[in-house]
C-alpha cells in the first residue's frame, strides 16, 4: 500500500458549500498508471493505493470517503461497519449488480448513505471496437479461415461458393443493425457502423428517441440519438418483434435486470432475417445457451459472437466452445490499454460535482441495478 497526503489548490477551494461532502480521502484499488495516479492525487488530501492482490486495511477503509474500485465493488472482507465515512464509490464497470452485492453495500442503510457511480460511458473506446471486429469476422468468416483451415485453400465446405471465387463472405453495405439497448456502447457502435453504410435501428424500453446525458468521451457516440432511422419498444410485443424481423445484425448491450433476464429465446430468434448474426456484450442471462444452440441449428442465425454467456463462465466442453458458427471471448471486450485511467477521469469529474453539491454522473439506482 502507498499513501499520499497533500492538498492541492484545486482541492482547497473545490466549491464546497453547505452540506456538500469534502471527499478528502480516497482509496484506489485498481491499477492506474503512474501518470494518471499523480493527477488523481492532486484532487485529494489523502490517497491510499492498494494493488489488486493486496488486502485493504481496515484503517484505510475507515478513513475513506471515496473508493475507486473494480466491478466487484468494495472487497468482500470489508463490511459496512468498516466504512463509516464512505460517501461515493466509483466503479470501473457499466453494470453494478456485483458491486451491490458486496458486504459493504448490500444493506438498505448503506445504499441510502453511499452513492455508487457506474463507469457507463468509458467503454465507448473499447467494446464498440470489439463489436465491429467480430461482426466483420462473422460476415467474412475470418474465424473459420483462421481456425478450421490452417492451409492455403479458398474453399471451405461449410460456406457458400461464389462463381469460382471460393468461399463467399457477406458485405455490411446496406445491412440493418438492430441495437438492443441504446446506451453509450450502442451509440458509439452506431457511429462506427455508419462508416459501412449500415442502416441502424434501436430498441429500448419505451421506443422513444432520447439524448445521452451521461459521461461522453469527446468524439464518440450519438449524443442526440439521431443516428437510428427508427426506434422500437421492448415493452411492446409487436414493436419488439418488428425490430427483430428487421435486424440482420442483432447487437445486445443490455444490463442484467428482471426485465432483461432471458428476454431473448429460440422463438424470438426465429423472427430474425435469414443469415442474421447475433452479438452480445451486455450480460449473459439475456438468453439461455440452449436457445442459442437451437437457433443456430434451426436458423435463421448464421453466426454468433459472445463476450458474455449463460452460465458464466461456461463449463469446460460446453458445445458453444466448439460450434463452428460461434466466437467466444471471456468477458474481455472492455479490456484495452488505459481502461482504468479513463475511469479515473470519470472519478475526478464525479468528485468535482459532488463537492459542489451536485449529483454524480451515472449514479446507480439500487432497485434497478444500474
């Protein structure tokens, strides 16, 4: 553990007024670069830094007013009684379901006293790139070329042939991508897809266009929600079915909630256009693995890319691992260089806002789970 004690000019006159908390003491328990950590330290009087494999001391926990931690939330060895001064928890994940179940945060008193901020928005520089790369891989059959052939052979038996040109891929040009959930990840994905002349449609809970008032990295996303050519409602059965019937590329980025759990099934997959592909970067319990396998067997799904699964992790020798039309990564689509540094920028902004008596960006609603 390292501890820094300082009070920067910024922190000394940080706009505190009335009952706004001072937020002077921070715990950092994620790997931030030395350069970014030096910047973070200028915003606090005391900073306790713990390596990911290091046990957080009860003494530091008692002092902490702010905690910058990973998706698991406060470490399990820390109870609510150990954090009497804690006011703000900044997560590094968009989802908060794991953090809300940590011992220090799972009771009602803790949830009333401690604000939790998700990292929704920081994934705009990572997960959308995974989505684009996997979509291209599915459309151009790169995964089969790489893993099935291991030889210079243009003909792959599993794939259609195109007049002497060997195995045929598909073009993104003119296809329709259905974005199931239209948060930060989906909005940046939509922006990137437009470069391929893809028609974008979106489905959310009410089917209404809305702006993005969360954390936006400059140059990313769709702040005013203008990219989709149409919006559909997941709460309206007919609207949702119409959305699915138009989605050549179905991209899901939903959190895990009672409303989204097993929202998709084999029957709904059957509504997709012929040769549709499905990508999931949200939570695995959106669809049961058995329904995915059935949809791949009976159509119309021609390919699937998953960064999340049900269950997660998948057990060894699960049939999805060896399926020729499935790509699986182990919940790593967000893992890019500088990930925790970008999260630290959000931490600094949220501390600034709360010190001025405002509300943190991405404040989690414990009842909704995000």
